[in-house]
């Protein structure tokens, strides 16, 4: 409108009132802000739809925009980098203890829990303590990151990792120290059975690393993005995972409530952090991160806390979100540059700056140019639909001879 008013004033001075009206109308037609108004909303709409088709659900469009600036991707380990299928691979008892009794009591104490580790210990007990009836369980209590406590047939039974031993002031008995050290060196997680205040047994658990995890991390490194991992596992176990996958940042032995603090620590160091997780324990960290990414198999709390949700459990889908973020940003910039350049050039032409050399832009031609400008912006945004977002193509699996079994 301002340009049209200026055009009228100038043409009333240098030309006729008819010329002033014609030039002003032409300016109003050609300056119609359709292209500028569509430059960003259309890209966002198509990007969101394209993401959904690729298995990436965008709950917060700002999260998708921020994804392109992320320089550290933090993964929760269990169920994200690993398959989340825990299995007891070995167990031992202290000299003089009855294996059948220890396994049965430990399995009974874990039986009220829904944790995958509890199911793994239960399956082990069924196989190795066959013929023994499951004892009755009372006063069950679970302490996240520490372990479980229950009264089993009047006996106090606790099952947990090193943090449980620390809380009870217990040390690993000499009779099983060598075996426990061997398990940890292989990347196994170790849980202890504490019966009436004494350590009587230990279990080694393993969880297979997803082959997709290696491909995802390799591709993130190729893009110059650092990769980290947060886990409640012991340092030895976490280091074994990190060495296998090539992870840059490792936070081990982290209590569920402290994961968000680790994300904040990275942010304080100047990093833009994306957190990828699936559990209730990950929700605060997902909310604290610059971008929270929940995997589709995750809990409702984790999904609620995240700005982006991956439908599959494939960690390579993170690359799809990053790729789409970069692609949509480029399209926004291209559309804005085009819409701005169009107005910078076309408005003066419509106003008649070339009239002294005999060229004026008719109103009908201005209408055609305005429509063409809008069409160009729309077509450019539509090119997002052709952008490759398939995780299998962004980070194809590489043949490997390594077989890794790692912990929860």
C-alpha cells in the first residue's frame, strides 16, 4: 500500500491522473503477498506430512527446526541402542550356598516387577530351579536404579546391582569376585541376590546391540555430530558398549532422576543436545534437551515429553529427522529469497521506473507474474516430497563380524 501511494504521488507529478491510477493498481496487484505468505507455512505443512510418511511424527514444529542445529545426540541405551531383550547368560552362588534356593528366592522377589530384567531372572529360575514351587511374596518394593526388596517366605530378599551393595555397605564376596570381574569385562551387567543381609548369588545379564545402532552412529559421525549415551549401568559395562559403537560421551551409573542433569551439563558446555529415549526415566531428560526424541515403542510419559516421536525403534530414524530439518530449512530460505527478490524487482517495474525508455507493465501482466511467483514457491516446497528420508538408505547396514551382547 505504501508503494502504491508513493507511485500515485510521483505519477501525479510527472504524468497524468490516469497513469497514476494504472501504475498504483499494477503495484497493488504485483505486490500481493501470496508468495511471501506461503514461503514458510507451506514448507512446514509438507515437511510434517513427509515426516509422518517416513515414520517421524512431529509434535512440535520448533523441535524439527532445531534438529538441524543439534551437535550432540544422546541415546538412552536399553531399548534404544540395544534390543531390550535381556537374558541371564550366567549365574553363580557363593561357596556353601544352595543354588536352587538362591535362584528361587531371587526370582520370587523379582516376580511382581514388570522390568525386563525381572522376567529374565524368572526365566532363568524356571530352567535351573525346576521342580521348585514359587514361594509367596510380601512387602514388595522397587527402588529405581537400585533394585527390589521383598519378603519371600519370611526371608528378606534384595536383588540389585552395585548401587544396591553400596547402599547396604556390602562388598562382593571373594568366592565370586573373579567371576563377576570376568562378566563385567565382557560387557555384562551384574545383579546380586542379597538374602537376609548377605550376598549369596549373582547373575550376568546381556542385551544385544541393534545392528542399526552402529549404522546410525557412523552416519552421525560422518555428519560431524557427536554421539553420547546415558545409562544406569556400571562404568565398565558402559565403556564396553561405547567402545563397540564408537560413542564419544558416556555417562554411566546415572540414576533415573539425574539423566536431565547430564543433558544440562552438555548444554552448559555449549552443545545443542537431542535426547533419544523410550522409558519413563527418560522423560525429564527428553523435556530438558533442545530436542526430545521418543521412540514409538516407548512409554506414554516419554512420548508426551518429546517434540518428535519415531514410529519405529530403529535409531537410524533420528537421521531422517535431521535430514528433513535441513531440507525444510533450505526450502524456507529458498522461498523467502525468491519472494523477496521478486518483490524487489517487480514492484519498481510495476511502478513504472522504466517508463522513460518506453516500458510499462500492464496490470494483466502483473497478475500473471504474481500468480507465477506463488506457483514457483508452491512447486519448490513440493520438492520436499522427493527428498530421501528412508533410514535404510541414509545409513545402510554394513556387514560386520562383530557380535555384541550388552546390558540393560
